[in-house]
């Protein structure tokens, strides 16, 4: 599989490489391992001072993955499967971070990573990418591979006065490494997406008073978390190859058989039974796996919504609080959350819910939060406001392709990619789980491994044919963007005000960002392109003449 290739060449200044990988999370580590196996001279640059990416920064209390730990791991190196033991069904952030640290050491990747290096600009010069950082060093590389993550650029804080607050302001996406002790404190949390929901249920156990400021309620499924037994782990290890293969060909990158039944193919009683079965199984797909038309049919979707709302009303004692916690959007169209007794938290006497739809937030001031109805005095304020998702990290770097064209300009009306892998006019610039690929709608690790493999195959193909550059054809890119839009339009997804559409960040173009048709179908599309000799990509043997903006 791995082709030995060497393309060492030196041009200009900086560290000279064949490939530079940006980011040392799941994607960057896997890519670097592959590049090294191919004999390429490559390095990772990482702004953090350790590996982990998203799992390095998001250390807030309660942070956990919503994919089962035994599936949220690499499959490409048997020693990693043999030597690592997951302790719980859904791993905590410290355990996932420890896993990635173990991987980096076990695969001897640490020597290939420059930590504390923040990439600021990347310019195409001839057929080289010249990459500058906030300090030293700079890099020159033929291939620039963005492993910058989908949920790594925090959304700018858009609440007036947050810098006036006298107490501690904590952002979940940049949580202090040493943790925070909330004992005896009056804590406020703004944000009730996956992050807020995870943090609230844990902070409530410590704080003296906890006030949750909720703008939009979200659906949350019980994790039904539990410690894993040796027997279960052994069974997973034994069947792992088949398990992962099933995940690769599924919609969401998880090893769960797809249903063939539509919501109204069955009686109401059977429908309830299936929803209950999912609820008791737990996890992000608790209800979505029940029927085929969950994401596409409004009336079908409403049955699952009502089931979820009924559970909230059952769990939460105070009817007014329960009603305020009941979401009204199409279930699944905003990321479904997974919790451990989240709704139960609101039965605790020291936990209060402020419904910002009834009393909008006016500002944060030195003493706490002011709504249109009241002032809430606080000692600490936790902001779980979400991310400039999917495109934020890429566009945070000033990337200039052919003729000095800025990626920010090329994507000003929304990202334009072919297969979520590359963009026209930006030759040899690859993205791992870029926009318009399944990424965030799937088990990220499964999608990352697939992209690492496709990029590895692309580089090997170029080496075999002596090509120096590769990029998508403009028409292929346009067709892909249209295809991704068309697929999304056949679902309920675009109707939601979610970060999948960019609507959560002011000024961001509103387009549906991920590919909705599932990992398995996407994988087939990629394989088809590869089998056809990389249809839709343009290869060149000579570097193009480029004009570089100063
Ligand atoms: P999300 O899902 O984008 O959630 C952000 C939350 O913050 C959401 O409840 C927002 O309410 C709320 N928010 C954002 N800005 C404001 C302001 N200005 N005022 C009040 N409330 C606000 O991000 P998460 O980090 O929770 O989750 C992201 C993904 O990470 C998650 O889906 C998993 O895949 C992992 P809104 O809904 O906009 O009304």
C-alpha cells in the first residue's frame, strides 16, 4: 500500500520538506505516519504544546466523545489496537488525549512535530508552498496538508460586555490545563450545545449555584455510559476488522446496521417500541437509527421529536422548566447531544434555567449577566458558544494559491472543493475532512483515515507518473459543490440554524457544509475517481508560473 518515494528538493528559505502537515490531532498524526512510511520528508506543525488537537484544547469538565471509544480509534496499526485499553463506553477527554499521546510515542511521531508553532500564511511559489508562522521557523514544502480540524476555531464571543466581568471568564474551547475549582461559587453557563450540556451536568456537582442561560434548547440522548468489561473488549478486538469495515461503509462511520424501514411502515406501537429500544441503547443515534426517513421527512421526524420531548417532560419535575428545555427544531438537524443525566440536573435545587427566548440576554457586566428581566450575580462565567466550524481554521490562515489568489476570496460565498479534499487554483494543498466531505456527520476517525488514505494514494500516483502538481478541475469542483448542495436540499438539515450551515457565526456565508450522503457512499465516489485515473483532477509536470502578492 505504501509506496516508497523521495522528492527531496530545496528552494528558498525555511525548513525544506516534501510535505508539511498543519495540526497534530487525529488527522495530523495519521497523515504523518503515512507520509513517513512513503519515504517522504515531512513534519507536523502544531500550535499547542502537545498532540491532541480538539482533544488538547477542549478540557472543560464533562468533555467526552459522542462516538463509542472502541470505534473512535485508529485502525491502521495493529499494535495500537493491541496495546490500548478503553475504560468506558464513551471516553472522556483526558482518556482520548492520553490515547493520542500514546499513539504519538508508540509510532515515534514526536520527533516529527514542531509544537507551539502557529501557521499564519501559506503562499504558493512555483510548485512550493512557503509557510510562515507567528515566530520561527518558516517552511517550504511541495505538499501542504491541512489537518486543522472541523471544530478547532472558537466562534468569536458575540455578547457585549464579556470583558467587563470581574469574575473568571472561561471558554470551554481553551480550558485551563490545571482545571477549575467551582466549589462554593455562583457559576453561569452560556450555551447549550453538546459542549454546554456536557459541562453543565458536571459543573452542577460542584458549584454552589448554577445558572444556565439557554437561547435554544437541544435534543440530548442518554449516553447509557458504562465501564467496559474485559470480555467486551476482547470481543471487539477479535471482530475489529469486520467492525471497522462495516463502519466505513455505513452512513455515520459507526458499525451499526442501517434500517430499511420507514417511519410510517410500522404501527404507532411498533414505532414507540423502536424509539424506546434506541433510547435504552443510548448514544447520538439512539433515535436516528430507527427509521430511514428521519432526516428527510418532516412528519416522520416529528414523531421522533415528540418522543424526545416526552422523555424531557418525564425527567424534569418542574413543568415550566421542562417546557423551556423542549426543543422545537427538526430532531437531528442540529447536532444531537449525548448526556449523562443532563435533564436530571434541572431537578437539583441549586440549578436554575434562564430561557433567553423569554428574556433575552442584554449584556455581561462586572457582576454577572443582565437579561431583559433580571440581573444574575455570578462568580464565574463559562462560555460554551461553539465554533467557526469546518472552514474557520482553514480560513484563519492567509492561504494564497495561484496568482496570489486568497482562499478567503475563493471561498467568500462558501467553500468550493472537489470531494472536500482540494480546491481549484490551490495545487498540492490538501484538506483532511474538508468542507463538502462527510467529516462532522460521521465518526471523525473513520473519515480521517479514509482521507489520509486517499491523499497517500494521490501522492503515490503523482510520484509514479512524475507529476509535480495536482488540483481539481474547475468543472469537477463546481459539479461537486452542486452535488453536495442538492443532496442537502433533499433533507431537513439546511432548515436548521446550526453550525452545519455557518449561520452561528455572523457574516459567514450560509451554505450547508458537510456531505450528507454518508461515509459509505462518499467512499464509493472517491474510489470511483481513483479507479478512473483521478477523474476531475488536473496533473502537471512543470510548475506553473505564478505571480505572488507581496
Ligand atoms: P454549538 O453546538 O454551536 O452550541 C453553542 C451554544 O451556544 C448554542 O446553544 C448557542 O445557542 C449558544 N450561543 C452561541 N452564541 C450565543 C449568544 N451570543 N448568546 C446566547 N447563546 C449563544 O457548539 P458546541 O461547542 O456546544 O458543540 C459543537 C460541536 O462540538 C458539537 O456539536 C460536537 O460535535 C462537538 P443557539 O443555538 O445559537 O441559539
